[in-house]
C-alpha cells in the first residue's frame, strides 16, 4: 500500500518536472533547433540529476561511479560500453559531466513513444541507425555523426552489442560501427562498463526493482587510437574481456 502510494507520488513529481521541457521540445523542435539544444542541455545537466536524487531518496536507488582512470582521459575520445537499459544514456551523461557525449542508437529511439526522448536526442545530434535501408545508409549516418563529433568536440558512445541485454550477460560484439567511427575520428578509446541496469530495462520493472539495484559505471581503461582493422578487432576483444571481468567481480562481491 505504502509502496504504491510512494510510486504514484514519484511519478507525479517526475511528470511535473519533465513535462514543461518535453512540451517545449515538441513545440519548438520543427523550427527552432537552437532553443531545443538549450532545452536538451537543461534536461541533461539539471533534470537528470534531480531525477536520480529523487529516486535515491524515495526509492533507495543507488548510483555508483568509479572514476579511477579519469586523469588518463584525453580531450576527446570514443566510449565503448556494454548496454543494459535506456538509463545507460543519462547515466553516461552524468558519468562524464564535463564532457559532451553523443550516442549511436537505433532509430526507434528517435521515434520513441516517450515524448521527451526522441526530440531531445535529435536536437542534441545523436546518431540514429535505421533498421531498414541497408549497410550503405547506416555507414552514411555513422560518417556524418563522426564528422559532427570531431567538429563539435563531442565524445561518441557506442554499444557494440547493438541491443540491450535482458539478463545482464554480455552479448556478441559487432565491430562495424566501432571500426567506422575509429577510422573516421582516429580518437583514443575509453573502455567502460555498466551493471544492474538490466533489472529495470523495461517500464514494468522500473518501479518494482528500483530499490533493489546499485547502478554502477566504471572507466576500465583508456587505449590509444586503433587505426588498423587488426588493432580495432583486438581492442574490441580486450574490451569484452575487461567488461566481463569487472561484471564478475561486482556480482561475486554482491553474492558474498
């Protein structure tokens, strides 16, 4: 009973906080991209942090950032990470608060049923990969995205699994997107990992499991640019190994 009332109060609070920004994006997106960019910045820098604080206070939501290797980060870099939930996007925006990160995501996210998400990501210049249209169109999108990242000093984030993990297990890593960005940008690579997001990877489980998780993000290693195909494939293999080792450590500690 009390949990249900608490969930309702949280939803009312979140809707009240995000609705004005959402309406502003929907109204101004077609003809005022500069204003939408500012609204999106407000959502990322202010609203997202407030949402996490509300979740922490009222739902015992825990968020742990491990930044041991941050002093090794260059001015600009590619982020390689596993993928567990839609919250990975605001998580990384807050994990790198002083860096502009931009994501490679499926185009369905740009057409999201959540009114806030699509316009915000579009106005911020993220890369949307179409399900249909062939390899040529996908590579054109990634090439355009890579140029925008270099021009604006953005840090591209790519999830080589290509989709969210439903059970937290690492999926197969696909190399094409990462290799295209690496070739186009020649940027160093920050290998990162997140965990526990898979427990709230759909709307039905967000309120149910929010108090049970410790959403963690960690920078594992900073690597120099991988310029050849062999180096890029080796880096992906190393990234998958490092991610799995860290996930095992976290989960073994939780079980101990």
